C-alpha cells in the first residue's frame, strides 16, 4: 500500500499552485461579470461564468478541507450558497458582493503564498487550543438525563438538593413517556425520565454522587453547547463529502477540463486530444542553462574549422549549420513553454482599482488591451510591483475627481488603460490615463531646486520627464493615503532596468499621461552581433541594428565642432565614436575606413563607428554590474566560444550620456 504524505513539500507546492490558479481564475471571472447593454448576451455570458465559479468554489472547499484550512473552507461553503442568488440581487448588492469576494481572494492568495508545514502545524495547534478553551467553557453547562427505577421510595426533592451542591440548576423538565402494553407493565417500576440542566465545574464529583443516589437506574451527562455540536457535525460532513485524496481532486479537475475541451472539439469538428503535464519552472531554468552551454559550444566549433581537412570542410559546415538550426529550434521551444499571457497579471489590478474607487470620489474605467500578449514568466513575476505602483499613482495623482473632470469639460468617468503588445522582438506595456498629465515646467523647476539641473542648462522634454525617476523626487506637497507624495518611481525604474527594460514617458498637461515600458521577451538568450573596437570584442543585440555602411568624406559634417553627423539617403544621423567614449587604443579612428552600424533607438537613428563585424550569433546573457561603468553603457555580458567574455552594449544609455556630456561642455 502506498502512503501519500499530503504535507510533504511536493504536495504542498502542488496545493499552493493549483489553489493559486483557481483564485486567479475566480478574480478573472468576477471582473468580467457585469451587465451588458444586450440582455441576451449578458445572460449567456453570466450563466457560463456562474457555472465555472460554482465549480471553483466547490473544488476549493475540498482543497481547503484537505489541508485543514477551516476558515477558508467555511468561507467558500457559505459563498457557494450565497452565489445561488446572485441573479436576484440588485446591481448595488451584486457589485458589493463581488468587491468583497475580490478582497477576500486577495487576502487568501497572500495566505496561500505563505503556507508551509510550520504554518499548518501552528494553525492546528491554535485550533486545538481554541477547542480546549471552548470545551472548558462547555463543561460549565451540563444536561442530565435521569431514568428512575422504583426499588425504594424516590425522594426527588433530596435528589435535587444533592445536585444543587455541585452547580446551579437552570432547568428541570419531565420527559414525556408512554407506558408499555399492560401485559408488559412492571408494577414496581417508575416510568419517569427527568432532564436537569445545570452549570458546574465539578463534573467528575457530580458523576460519583449520582452513582450513589438511591433509585437512579442510569444517567447521561451531555455537554450541550450548540456550537460544539454543530462543529462536530460539520467536521463529519467534511470527512464524508470532501476529504478525498488529493489525487481525486486533480483527476476531477482534469475531467472537467477534458469535458470542456471535448465540447469545444465537438463543436469545431476537430479530433479530441488532450495531453498536458505540470513542470516546475526550476527544471526549465536548468534546461535553459544547458541550452546556453550548447550555444557556447556551437560557437566554439568555428574556431576549429581550419583544423579540418579541406575535403571535409563542406561536411563540417553542414554539421555546424544543422547544429545551429537544432539549437535555435530547441531554444524557441523551451522559451515558448516559459511564456504566459500577461492578462492574469493585469486583471488582478482591476480588483485593486475597484477597492480604490469605493473609498474615493472618483469614477474610473480600467481597461486591458492585448491581454493575450505572452511574456516570460520570470519577467511577469517581477513586473507586478512596478505596475501596481504606477497604476496607484495614475489613480491618485492622475485621474481627477468627478467635479473636477466635469469642470474641465471631460467625462465624469476617468480611464486607465493597460495596453500590451509585441514590437520588434520586445514586449511593450503602456499605462495610460486621461487625467491631469505631468506639468513639465513644474518638474523642471523642482529639478533646478534639487540641483539635478543647472539654471540655464538646455535640456530636452524627454530628459525633464525622466527627472521623476530620481530618488525622492516629487512635486506634491500633500501626502496621500493611497500613494504618499508620488515618490518611489526611482524604485520602479530600477526594477524595470534590472529586467533589461526601459521606461519612457509621454504626456500633455491636463490631458493625459502615458508610461511606456519596453521589456525583452526573455532574460536568457537572444541574437547578437559580435564586433571589434581595437582589440576588444563587444556585442550589440541584433534587434537594434538596421544596417551597416561605409562612409565617404562628402557625407560627413560637424555641428558646432562637437557632434559629428552624416547624411544617409537625405537623413542626417549623429555619429557615435565608441573608441573615444571607452578610451580604446588601437581602434580605427578615420571614419571612411571604419564600419558604421546604423542603430535605431526609439524613433531616432544613430551611427556607431566600429572596426569590423565578426559574426552574428546567439548569445547567453549574464547580468553583471561593472563598478567603473558610471554611464550604464553595458546591459550584460556573454561568454564566447573561445572562453572570452564580451560585454553587451546598451547603445541608448551611451547615446544619452554623450548628449549630456556635449551639453555640459
């Protein structure tokens, strides 16, 4: 017989993951549960949601009962019954119930995340302790059921006085009874039953006294606290109905999912097929690490090309080509497994907005566009806190209250839109609100006061807006309960940059504010261009590169003797000399002899002057922090096939630093 330890680390992780998924699904369903203008569509949508919610409520009851989470079991047990009347509720009642459920789900999610063996043990000990306390109180109220047999004369008054020595009698009641048939009647037997309720702390002593009392045939002592009785009954019901092995619940859920898939397949006419397994992300991380080593090994093969005999060169090239193709396919497949829709992350903020609305004088519509956009699970987990902070700021400092909006000629309902999409191998997340926007003049004024900007310094609008990401920067004088003075954006930017991401701002005072977060699809592997400057090897992500060219003297120009620019097909492009910035000796310094890479940064193009391009290859990105890199010129590093380390250039940061240096000269 196989014994399953439900409290092993493995099963607890399964429990946490499955319950977490169901709680997220409940949030998602509740957030789309609303009245449609089309009553027929509304009924169809809500009926489907009701079915799914009831299934989740019922399944969660079983899971929480299995792991002794009694409070959560009771909550979903009551909720399952209450939800039966959701369609009969008026809109205000329904909205209030949904909001309460969302708040409770958020609370339970936090508790689930912290659930472990110790918490389980402590929780049970606390329950047992409370049960003991209740039991001690229960012992104060005793119900006696006395059954008398007439062997001697019965003195009920004497019995009563003896019982009173052990406690206070609350009730004496003669129990109705029926005499037996005449032929079965025993003349000397007293057919009398008596119920006495009293409060006492001397149960054992009372029991001994009752044994001595003359005429008592038998007695029962029942600790009759209603709450205790109901608890016992409820626990018995739980054991019978819900305490199934954990695997049963998983099988039930799989059957439910298979039924849903089956129905979809029947409708579409497709063949019914369902194959899936649960994989720990740590195992995927190991595969990606091994894949990274394979990429490095593949790139190192080219070093040995010259060691291969000429007659075998063609076969060797084919081997390298096949290995590259297989490696790339493996990379795409593994990374695809790690990709998840961003919608679940964005939907959880909807309940936060609802809660904020309830305690404010604002009306806000929270909209998600592009929720099916997929992104690496690791990035999703780390982007939650920055997004939460920015949405709270939009609600608090951006969106005006109803009276202020109406006075400005706006609709009374404000809008917060979260838009996500793929662009050029990156994931873009935009947080947009139609509120007050940012006051650029006020930000610049504060920047000068704080010594971040010189009095007469020429500075572009984009750089002024970036001042809000400086530590402690704020233009607010009053503290808000929701987001304080609006500080903390420096932490937001730091978190995003740790993900190799960037954040941009677009705004118009009194009209709107848009934050644009640019993130890589994955943190692990990407295509890069290897290049040399002097004796140093660097990497630029291939997605940033448009083309490479050779310059002629006639196309090269200078502006005020500081910035070199060149003309390319009627467009003037600034030239970046990396050998000057990094002070590299032995690099090509003449523009016409160097290779120029045309790189796109946002909507701008710049030319990067390098010695030569070595090759294009996949690179395994390693996050590093270089103490001497005060300009944030490098976003990471990679190991080449030769074993050398090549730094990955962050061209945007280099270009911004170059412009800042020119303005300060």
